[in-house]
C-alpha cells in the first residue's frame, strides 16, 4: 500500500517507519521543512531506541521518505490510506484539536484534487466523538466531498506505544484496534495491518477512541492507587510497601499459576509499584481529557479526579523525605538529581516529575544539579530558569552532594551501588525503588512507601 502519515512525532514517525519495514511505501509529512530534510538524511529529531537503525533500512530499501506538509504534495502522492498522527496537547484539561483541525483541512483540500476514494484514519489520541464529528466536518468543508455519499473514508486506529519501547510495541503488538465509519476504510486498515499476526479488534470510531482512553486511565489509576497505599504505609511506619506489593502480586489473579506451579509475571505488575508519580505525554493529558469529557456528559469522574490528585501530590514525597533527613531545612543543601526524562529510554520531559521536584527544592533554597543520559538539554529548556545546574558526570558530582535523588529508572543508575563507599553521610532518596537499603550501609537511605516503625495507640493513631 501507499500510506501517507501526517506528523513525525513519536507516533507518526514510529508508525511510518514500522509500516515501511513491513513492506508498505510510506511518506511522512511535517510542517517543518527542516525536520523532513533531516529524516531524508537519516537523522532523527528525538530519541527512541531502535528507530534510527530501522529508518536507515527502510530508506535504503526505498520504502520511506519525508516531505514538507502541503495539500499539493499530498494530492500528488494519491495514497491508498492517510493516517493523521499530529499532536493533541492538553490545555486546561481539554485536548487541543488545533493540529487535528489543520491536518484535516489540508487533507480535505488534497482530496478535492484526487479522483479516487481515499480513507483517512486518526492515530492521534482524541476523545470519543472527534473522528465522526470534527474530523469529518473539517474534511467535508475543505473538500466539498461527502462522507455519507462514499466520497472519502473515515477511521480511527489508536496507538499503544510506550516511549522507549515504541518500535517493539508497533512491530510486536498485543492487539490492533481498527475503528471505522465505513467498510472501505475498515478494509484499507485491514490491509495495512495484514502483515501482523495479533488480535484485531474491529469497532466504530467512537469505541476505538474510547479504548485508548480507557486503557491509559486504568493504567494511571493503578499507579496512583499503589502510591496512595505507599503513603499510608510510610505514615504508619514499620511497613514496606514493596513487601506489601510482593504479597499482592502473588495473587493468582495478578500472577496466574500455570500447571506445574510456574508463575506468569504480567506486565501490569510494572504499574503496581510505588514511585514518585507518572508523567509523560499520555497519562496526565489523557486522564484530564477523560475527566473533562465525563463532566460534559453529566458524569462526575470521582476516580479519575482522585487519580490526578494523588499524582499531583506524589512528587512532593521526595521533598518530604529530604526534609525528614535535614530537619534544619534544605537551604544551601546540594542535591544531585539523577534522571530528568519522565521515564527511562526517552528524552521526553513532558510532565516529568523531575520538573516538580526541582521546583519544590528551589523554593526551599536547595542547589540542584541534574543529570540524564539523553534528556538533559530538553529538561534545562523546560525547567524554571536558574532552578537547576547541568551535570555531565554524575559519579564525580556525588562527592560534593549532600543528597542524591534517583528520579528516573535509567539502567546506568543501577551502578550507583558501586559508589556506596562514597555515599557515607549522604542522603539517598530512591524514588523509583531501584536499590535495597543494605547496599548503602553508610548512607541515610530514604524511599517512598517505607518509614521506621512508630508507636501507635490502640485506636491506631500515632502516639
């Protein structure tokens, strides 16, 4: 198939390159000509493991190219399928459809110049009802064509890509969701995903849109639920939430037991552990958008609101742990922050909890030095000016630090154990539960979800 992808962000570029790797001929469009030029030289504009190598392969095979977005170029391409994968950022808890509208209008103007039927499918995350109303209306107005008359197609094909694992997730998916408003678009999406052997879920576009939001809202809920339990365990004292969750994970409904006694460890368990909160471009934005949508249709989203409330406060646990170790205050203390990206294996700092941690520490007069393997430049641009200093060598920076905060679970930070001899007298806040306290015998080890036992009254209150 000839597939055109509008957008070259994490979703658009990964989708385009992976579709090309399966044999389709793909063109990715971006409104920024410099981005298209870089891609045609084989240069990426963001970090994603495995993507550069796959881009080189599909370029060499002649199945991938990039171009500046224009209706003229799109019309000349005459694709068999168009995928819209532009950004849908959050503004005041609502998704901003500016880019969706712009892409739909450009596609509409191009379709007016293409004599053949062309299906248009959304890959961007949009709230239920967007494809069959907003996108349809924009395309019809710009093209003069009618979807009801069968002059173009409409579909919704949500993505389930984890940053840092996006290539793997696209090439080896657990399912593909095909949402469509007409059979010809359904058939086109079937053909696009014919090279994949996985569950194919065929629904209408509103259901496809809802599947994506339900998926992310439930994952975010798991994280906030465990973090709230972790905070209770720490307040109680003498209970380590890691031990609690180890017992919970052993429930066969979380970890099925196969014949012979072998346990299956599902990926959901990665979301059932304590930490300093979730960030990134999806979970915060998607839960906020679903909360807004729920209220618009007359439902009070109590669980969604609680999920956001817990997550909003969770980075503050790091500051509380530091204040516990420095009762005289944090003013003048040097804090080494390890990890700026919202998660490992990406340079994305959107909604990163590290931004909140830096802001809290700066307000208290601490001097923060930050390190990240790939996201430091993005972090420095996003952080409040003067709130953080860059660190090129985190091992060397340990010497001058009063405290070390591990905020992102980058694999290289696991080697902090090797520096245990230099940690004597320092505070270590393990916000991602990467270590055991015993590995740092001379340090003041602090972590989320555990505190020493406290004396309780018979009623359970602290004495």
